[in-house]
């Protein structure tokens, strides 16, 4: 559309704008860097002095009047948009805001809270450590030999230092494969006796229904002068009863081998399948839930603890796996898919603590 140089024609364009976006297009067309008014102002430099003396005030007044008109029109249009939104949107202020699109606690976070609550009640404190560990803390300090399969690249994520000279002279770093290094770090700093749990993220190169490259694990450690396997069994039985909210529970300890414990035992829990659902605590089947044992003397010595004076037990379990058992989740990979439907189904309301938490804190 060809625009007249008449003042009223420009103002008519501003007046006819139906939205803030339309008005912005008019502003750019008239007052933008390549706009009509901007071109008029630039043309003053090519005029004779007499003509410029006449035209300059006219063009500047035109620019000023258009700027004021655009400002006023914009305010009118903004108010109109707000009124339209207010008419279209509706909110029941009597509705409980906690029921409106409130966030939910992820099952991993809730189960971690439950586990920490139980072990806190049993006298354990919480310890933490780095997720990027040295090869020494992750393997050597835990009595894992150099040729152990867990140290191979198909099972462990190694971090490339980048510099070839550094790679040859420095122990490599890894994404920790368990939270057991936290135990060594804690004993190095605080010594013995101690009773700690170490929850956190761990990483292994695996991916299927019950394994993911990143998952959550909790390790437990109790060191003293007269701690035995019977103490370990009592702690694990009490934990399972509290976690699964059962009055009694059957655990089966099977002899096994872990480099960092001697003797070692895998622990199974009695369970059964009812209509494709797992029921914990009764039945004729058994399911492995954790590994445990007495801390190997070499681990104590690596942590600068006198193995002739102190002894103790350690155990490790997967937090995600426990959540699957307790709340009936079939696929571990769903934990990390960020599917809002899954989160709404399995998530926990932030303001509503679980029955377990109520029992422990009551």
C-alpha cells in the first residue's frame, strides 16, 4: 500500500492497528531504520538550505506526533488484551491450590527418604562422596584385583584425561560403580568405630529391564570391636520389616564372594507371584535383594583402620530395585524416561508423607 505524505494518513495507520503486533509492524514501517519517516528525515541532507529550513520542523513534528500516537495506541491495545484474557480465563479461588497441577516426589526420592529414616532409627548416620572417583578408591582400596571383570571398560565408565602423558602417569578416574568408596573415605577421615549409610547415584555400562547406565544405590557400614554376622542379620531383618511394612519376614543368606567382604553373603527375600504381581513376605519363591558380608581386613587397612582391633559388616542394595519391589514397577528404565503419565501414577504428593514415614517420625 502506497503511503501518502499527509500527516493524517500516517495517523490513520496507527489508529487502524488491531493488535500490539499490528501496531509494531506500523511502527517499523514508519519509524524503523528503513521506514517512511526515517527516509524523509534522511532526505533533509540532500535539500537546499531554504527547503531544509521549511521541511525539517515539519518532518520532526510528524515524527514526534507519530511516536506519541503509537505510545497511546499501544497502551489501549495492551489494556484490551488484558481485559480479554481476564474474560477468557477463570479460576475458582475456593479450590485447594495443592490439588492443582502440584508437583510430585519421584519414587526414587521417596524410597531414599524411607531408607534413610529406617537406618537413622537404627543409629546409622548418612555419608556422601564424589560421583567421579579415582581408580584407587573405586577398586584398589576395596580389595578389587587389577584383573577383576568389573574393572573392564565394558562394565565401567572411564574418564579420558585427554593428555596422553597424564594418562600414562596418573591413576584414571571413573564414574563410581558403587557407593562403597564413601566408606573408605569416611573411615580415612573419621576412623572407627562408625555406623554409616551412603546413598547416591552410581554408573555401570548396562541397560535392560532391571539395569540402567545410571541408577541409585545405598551402602551400609558398621565398624566396631565386637561386631559380627549376627549383628548384620539383625539389622537387615529389621530394615526389611520396616521398609516392606511387615510384622515378620524371611531372609535367606547364601554364601557368595565379594572382594571387599569375607565371609560374603547374598540375601534373598521370601516372595510369591499372584496374578503377575510380586507379593513380598510370603510364598515359596525367593528373590535376591542385596549383597553383604564382613568387611575384608585389607579394606580396613586401606582406610587406615587397625584390622586387628576393629571388624564390622557392610551391605549394598539398589534403591531403584527396592522401589520396584515395593510399589510394583515392572521396568527400571521407566524411572528415567521423564514420562509425565508414569510420574503422575507412581509419584508421591509432597505434602503427604507415607505411612512408613509417619510411623518412624511419630
